[in-house]
C-alpha cells in the first residue's frame, strides 16, 4: 500500500519564476492538504482540497494556488517566486474529515530553493 | 490565531537518559497531536490526545494532555539514538476538524550513543 508520494524531491528556481509541485495521496484517501515548512519552523497550513475544490485556506497570498484531479492527486502552484518561498512543501492526505481526531498522513515533501 | 509554544527548542542528551518536552498554548484545543519528523521526511503521527488529563503510552513514550486542554507533554524514558528527530505538536482550531492544523515550531532532539 503506497503512502503519500510527492514530486519532485528537490527543486531550484529563481525569483519571479513559477513552480508546480505534485502529490499523490495514500490509497483510499480523498482529501489533500498542503503545508509550507520553513527552516526551523513547524509546518504552516496553506490549503486543503476535497472533491476537486479548495475547501479551506491558510494565511497565504493568491500567488499560491492548487488543483485536485478526479483521481484525488493534487498540484500546488506558486507564481512570482520570492526568496522567502524557499521551504519544504508537505502534502498530507486523509479521508474527508469527520471529527477532530482524523489522521493525516504526510508525504516526504518537496524541498524548494529560490535563488 | 491559536499558537502552540514548544520547549525546549533544542535538546541533546546521552543514550539512556530521560527527557520531557512541552507544548503550551493560551487557547483551548479540542485535541492535540504529536508528530516526529526525521531529516528529509514528512512528520509521522505518534499519538492524538483528546480528553483533558488523558495519558497515553507508546512503548517508552508517555503523552499527557493537560486538564484544561491548553498544554501537553511528551516524556521519553531511556532515550535511544533512534528517538532522534524533530518532535512537533499540532492541534485543530477549536471546534473544527483537524484539516487546518496549527503546528508548534518543534523540539529538535538529539540522542547521542
């Protein structure tokens, strides 16, 4: 049973460029959440997708957008990259939340470096 | 905004020692989760505590949720090098589902052989 997978593993971009990160959820999961983890910090919630729609969003600008496909996989797009966007981007999958104890499973992340 | 403060930020100990790390907030959380994250990996869920005063044990790890559901602690007995990692606490917004988790900054634990 494959867990959450993310691609690419590492990515180097320059300021102003655009980037797309990809995530495949754990088998059977229908909900994907994205987090940004800067160096020395805990993960910060970006947004969540369920039924191909963005359902909840954290405090991130519109430069951050996403998409969920019918097979539940998801993409995170970041436009007009800034140096401060350098971070580990984590994808987490789960079943559609029913309560406060639902479990999210995290992927290994994509390390984005913006030069 | 509900914040989670973790302490200490860094901890370096010798194999066999005991340790406790803390997760505190001024806000009430409906539940708290503890994760361990190793370099190059995503966080892995260790436990979820839900009830105020709850104590859960996972082998050498003991987790406690404060009576007022504003704080939690993780105690490791006889630490081993394999316990090395970043320990994160996280919780959902009060009354909400856990899909919008708030994380603390974590405690980076190093256990030296």
